[in-house]
């Protein structure tokens, strides 16, 4: 893929071919995001927005930067979709408040217990039953889209900006990448095993929630709960250890 021409050298036929070639990538990313959102959010709308991101990626792609078009396109597609969702402000304030309450409860319980709290302990910290806590996790599932990537700082940058494409450029860049990876790996090691499994299957193996449910023999709604809870755990832990992660928002 490094052989793609630069945008100013690209013919209309080549441009159209690349768009058609990468449309399945748009649909895959849109489906993965849509499954975490309320049913009112149309998959077709997400795909349409993602196509605009794909076109932008193709028009601005420069192979001399030593980045694969597929990688660059994924970043632009996902970014376009997430930007559109933030513009819609589709998440009620009550859901955002619940997300922050859960994150705070996990952090408080973890400090008190000196270990990752169980669901019953988080629920007790919130003053609700475990069943109610599960309902909260289902309600906020869409709020966790890209929450580990977007830092929500004043410049609007995300954690990916702190990890350059070419890690050989500066020693400081290599150190930042290494430290961020170490902290994230350490945080993942501290969460319950089932949550680690869900995150691994979702982000590494790229399985859908339904497919993960079949693998681990749990209901799809339970997988959604575990995934939301795992992300909130990691976000809280990373906010304590990585300055760029402070003030993270749920995109």
C-alpha cells in the first residue's frame, strides 16, 4: 500500500477505484461504532459520514509519510463519524452524569480496597443495587466510543497525537510511546480477567459484541456491560498516571 500516488498526481479513475476499494472498511468501522449507540442513530448516516472521511483521507494521503493508506483512512473515517456524533450531542446529560459517577465510584472503591473493585462493591459505592448498576452500564454504553483515544483537553487533541507514526524520529517520542504502552498494559493487567478477555476480543481480534458473547458463552447485553465497565476502569487509571488523559470525555 505504500505505492499509492500522492493526491495531486491521482487521476479521477484511480481516486474512484480507491474509494470503492475501501468502502468495506467504512462499513466495518460504522457498524462497530453503531452497535454501541442508541437505536435512534442510523447506520446509514454513520456510513455516509464515514465515506466523507474516507474521501478526505484519499485526497490528502501522502505516501512519503511512510504511513499505510488503510491506517490513515481508518483514522479519518473514525474521526469523521465521532465528530458528527459529538455535533449531534445525542447523549442526554443524565447519561453523561452516570458515566462520571461510575468512574468516580470505581476510583474511590479501588483506593479504599487497593484492588479492582467488583460490581457489587462499585454498586455499593454508588448506593444502588447490582441490578441497577447493570442497567446504568447498558445506558451509558454509547458514551464510551473512543473514550480511551480522545482526551478532551483544551487543544482538542487525543492520545494518538502523543504517539507519532514514525517512532524513530525523536528519542522523546520513543520514550512517550513506551511509557504510554507500559501504563496501559499495567492498567489492563489490573482489571478482572473477563474484562481483559472482552477488550482483547473486541479491540485485538475485532469481534463484534454478539460474536464475543458466543465465544465466552454470555449474553450480548452482559458483554456490553463488561466492556463499558472495563473502559471506565482503564480511563480512570490512565487519568491518574498519564497527564494527557486527565479530563477525558466520553465521545
